[in-house]
C-alpha cells in the first residue's frame, strides 16, 4: 500500500497537488475544487467518458479512457484555466517546450516528451487542448477532444 | 494651413451631413490603394501609419508583423511619451505596453482599495501580466482619450500561479506592446464585471481574482474617440506573390465619418457574433472565423487531399505543400448572410525568398475542426472595415467586418 502512495506522489510531482492529465478519474473532483467550477454529470462517448467542468467564464472537459486515466483535457472561454492544475505532472514539460522561439503569432502546437498541447482562438475566446499520446486509447478520435 | 487643408476642413462637415455616399475625391477608390496613396505628409487626424516589418517595427520583428506608434500621456497633462513598435491587433482589445518601453508614471486602476493587475492570454499560449493603469492615449491626430491600459510587467506584484508564460520583454515578444482594436469596447466585457474571471486580480498582500466594472477594464481606445469611434479601416497594399521586404499602409479611424473612411458601394458587411466571429466554409466544413491583424498567417485545418502539409521542424507551424495551393473559401455573416467567396493561395513557406518579411500567401495548420484565423495576409491588398460593438456606421450596426 505504501508503495502505491509513493508512486502517486512521484507522478504528481513534488510539492504540487494531485491533478488531472494522466491521472485517475477521481482527480476530476479535485480539479473542480481547485478551478472553482461546477461539475456536470459525465457522458459516455464510445469507450470514452467525458467529464465536464465549468464556470461562467471558462469550461473544461476531461477525457477518461477505459483504463480509468484521463488521457486528454480541453478548455474554452474568456480566459485560460489554470493549466498547472489541469495538466499536473505534464505541465512543466509543456512550459519548457513552449519556451522555444516562436515563428510569429497565432495558434500553436507544442510537442513535449509525452504530451502535446494545442492552443488557438482570440480575445474573449481562447481554446486549447492537451493529450498524452501514450495514454490515448486505441480507436479514440482526437478530433473529439475539444 | 495649406489650400488642401482648407478644402478638407470645409468638406468634412458636408460629407458627414450627407452620411455615407462615397466621397468624390477623398474616399478610397479601390482596395489596395492604400500604401503611399495619400502620402506621408497627410494631415488627416484619423490616420495612423502602419508599417509591416519596415521602419517603426523594433528589433525582433517577425514575418507579417504590422506595427504602429501611439502617444501615451499622464491623464490631463502634457507629460507624454511616444511608443513605436506596437503590434496592431484586431484580434484583441486594449493598449498594452511593456514597462521597459514606457517610463511615464501613470495612475493605477483600483478594485477594493488595491491596484488591479491583469493576466490576458493569447492564441499561442502566452500571456501578458501587469498592472492596469489610466492613460491619455493619442491615436494619430485625434484628441487624447483617457482609458485604462495595461503595463506589461511579468515581475509585477505577486503573479498568480495560474498566469502562465508571461511575456518577459519586448525582445522576446517581438514588439514594444499591443494596440488591440478588436470589435469590442473592453477586453473582457460583462463576463468579467459580474464574477471572478481569471483575467483580473486585485493586488494587496497577494493578488486575488476579482470582478471588475466595465469602465475599469482595459478599453479599446478607438471606441472612446469623439468623432471616429464607430470603427476603423485597415488599409494595406498588396504585395507580389514572391513577397516583399516591407510594406506600409494605414489604420484609418472611423467608418463613414470623414472623407477618407467612406466605404465604396462594393463593400459588403458581415455581422459578427458575441465573440467577434463570422463563419468560413472550406470544402464542406464550416467553422467560426475571425480577421486578425495580430496573427501572422492564414491558420486553418487543411482539407483532406489539399496537399497542405506542415513544414519540417522547426517550421512546423507553417504549411509546406509540394507546390503553391489555391483554395476558395465561403465567407458568411454570423447570422447566415451575406455569403461570398474568397480565393486565396498558400505558398511553400520554406521557399520564401531571403529577405521577404511580408507575404500574402503564408499559412499554417490548426486542429480539426478548429477555427479559421484570417491573419495579416488576408488584409494585404484589401481595405478591411471593422465596425465596433454597440456602434452604428454606414455599414450597419456593429460588431461587423466588411471588405
């Protein structure tokens, strides 16, 4: 049992509350609290369960595969949600990769070691999504992650 | 006063009274007539020169970057500073200037007794963080308007953890600030006036999320203008298919308010929805679309079979088809009309000639189905009118886009 606890701590990273991407469905409620959002009843689409969180200014969707782990998250709204909370242990890798020089201004795709992040939109309407390629269940359509 | 000035001074009121017919000589004769057509000494008060990667864009300028210059004053005083190298951005709202580029002392906007700071996000995942202050903003030869602006300062106060990747300095950003002249009066709107929102924070011991009244939010300075506040025209020249080293044009304030901003009868207005989008259809799929001078390409989900593949790293943000691809898109107002076709070309981004900084044919991929981001290439060679939300012009009630 102790071993499991240690493993979870390692996944979540030192000093950072448990969060979502790559973790178990139970962490969705943790995000709801951290992001101060309401949670809608989950909806099943094929083998994927979609958990929806929202508040008036931004909405979040978390995509849970058959393994029970969240393999993708998506967001939309006036502002971006706290991606550090939403992406958990994958956030640092995204930020490191995103610090590479840009070639201008516009939508962006950032590929880090084990996570892909896409952002797009404009003022008052920001969108984005992140997924962990190694966790995407066979047959899942990434076009549905939004 | 020269004779030309006198003639204009007399005939502006006549035109305003006539309310909208195309002017005999002052009105634009055709799209793309922009750069140089009126000459650098033009004294029209509602014109800001726009430089696309020419003089006026600072160090770090990138492909298809439109730059303008604005004078910023301490409200009600003659203490002013002119800042150049500002990105002209129809995709965001409000003036934001890096603290490194502005030495003027400006009064803070407050909420609950503490100074207000903002974290505003952009399509590329970056953010601007810094205090909201009140400033007198002078656009071209217009009278100063006093509005809240943002000082971009990543080190300001106690930045919340949720404010990720704040732009550190002008060299990293590629500009000294952003002049956001999007379709709305404020950068956030009602959504931020009612509740904690992720954009605005009241700073004291730390910075805590706060609702903020509309009048305290960062404002579109164009909307505050007394005569020309109903919209604007972005007037940029066409460039050859091979591109150009730089281009110069104009940001003309107001629509149908003076001789130089009256749309000819051929111009069609496309109503925008609540977030400033119209619709674009491309090979069957119709998606939300927006016209954004602050995006430096045409960004969209490539239709299957179009040959539009991404370039090899590190240029994967751009399309590198085997050869240039011509596409036709359907442009439709948010309510379903009007609906017209626009033909555009996507060239091989990797094959742009050395020294080319302006191209009407660069684009890149977005997720499916995503949105169609009509960036700066869309504006090259056509006058694009943007009617502001809550205002009316000869083109109709805003928000609207027209060309």
